[in-house]
């Protein structure tokens, strides 16, 4: 059953002001998310911060259930964080690397992740190796299989890279990781909220994501999944008395659940907004969302491709809802500003965000348009007309 786009737009205040095609940056929040956050902040102002948290304790605790349902995980495998980068770093830096350990990653890996690889390699003597892509520019599982040996400590990839619509074969990577007993860390920031994300199907041991992108939650939210069997072997790089209660003058005990990766103080209003955004997406159905996103992004690519002087830069046979393009020799930042003046929100993706891929493909700074299910065909047509007028 298709989505009721008119109803969804009536529940999204932002569509009255802009044509929002920057969902890979931050999606427009639905009214229910705003209500959850503003209502909670109002109660903090009325009765006090600790008191408001106590009053909302059940709803706050339920956010773990919402994330678990989204991922097909158990609630004790979920931690909440202030963003996806923090979630990713807490898990990555909990791994114990030794000299000669190999980290296998993708050419289009996100800059924040790769910088962490470089730091750990510098500190420990671990080695970073990039798995080749196939002929379509997609991460090649067969090449990964050939690279596996006893020194591979970690496979870490980004499912949907920030610089285009590429979908890497996350589940195929998971099958290889499971078969060889290698820890698998999946950055799912651009995937969660626009497609089904089930950790058992993906075969990942660790997954991180943000609330602000296709989930349409607030900024300053993220979450971490760690498979229970791995979780109990990891000690986070930083602890407080929430993650590890102080039980004796000379001893602390790590929590049994994934909240060992959390700290005591949190933004409770944002957490409630995240939970409400996840429940909203689950109620719509991720399969229906994915279908709508695929339809819109395919239409947008076709429209842009028909404009003389416009070049698309996406990879793969089944791209996600991130469309990257350039317009002749025009400055993408200036084009972004001009489109904004006309009421269209887009973003730019710079080579530094995916340096290896950008250098391999000689990518310039590109414009990035990322439609979501609440966008309309008419909005996309008008956007294509606006780009055509500029071109």
C-alpha cells in the first residue's frame, strides 16, 4: 500500500516554506517529533529538569525499544548517543588493535571513520587496507573474500556513502564476516530511515546511525547497536559511574547492557524526539518508504540527466536517494546559494568527505539533492526546471 503523501505533508510544517531536498543532511521533522520535544522542554521549565525526567521515565525508557524494533535487535544491545560519530567512535576505540592487525574498509569510507583508522594505525601499528570496488564502483565482496586472513581484525564500511547514491552490499559483507569470525562495523547513517535495516540480515556486529537524516529526528541524536556476544568483551574507552558503577573503593563493574557506552547526563528532549521519529517511520513501514524514495530519486536523476551541461556522479545499479551532480564549470557553492534563494534546499559534498573515492574518480565539489517520501513529483519537476534555467 502506498504512502498518503498529502497527509504526510500536512504533518510536516517545513514543507510550507521550502522544497527540502537535503534529507541526507537533516530531514524535516514531523509535527509529532516537535510536539514531543517542545512538550518535554515545557515541563522542564514548569517543574524542573530532574522532575520532568522522572515524569517521562517510561517514555524515555521506551526509546530503546523503538531503536531495537527498527533494527530487529534486543533492547540490551542498544545505546543512545549525542550523534552517530560519537556512537561509532565509542565502539571502534573499544576494540583492541595490535601491531599487524588489518582493518579492511571501502574506498568511499567517510572521512571521520578513516581519520580514526589512521589514528589507531599510528598508535598501535595496525594496517588499513582498502577493498577494491567492482566494475560498477560498488564494494566488491569477492575481493573482500580474497583478502581475508588470520590478521584481519575488523571490516568497517559505510553502507550508503555521503557523496552519492551508492549502496554498498552490506549484507554480503556480513555473510563473509560471519563465516570468518571477523568483527564487522557498519556505518548506516544514510541508510537508516530510507530503507529497512535489520541487523541479523546485515550480519553486522556493530551498527551506528543518526536521528537527523532520513529518520527525520532532531539533530544531536544517534544510536549504537552492539551484538550481545561481542558487547560483553568490550570496555568503552571512556567510562563514568552510569556506564560502570563504582562498587568498591578500588573497583567498578561494567553494565551488562550496551548502555555501558553511555554517560549519566543526556538531552532528554532530543531522545524523546528520536523515539517519536522512529515510531513514525515504523508506522509508515520502511519498505513503503524505500519504494517511495527510489521512485523519487530515479525521477530526479532522469530529469537532471536530460539537462545539457549537467553531469551525475552517482554509482551502482540501484542507487539510494542521494543524487549528486555538477553543472558545467559552475561553482557548486554559488549554485546552492542561488537555489536557496529560489526556495530549494540542497547541499554540497566535498572531496575531503570521501577522499579516496574522490581522488580515484577525480570528483570535484558536487551538489547533493536527497529527496524523501514527503517530497512530491511536482517539487522535483520545479527543481529540475530551476537547475535547467541556471545551466
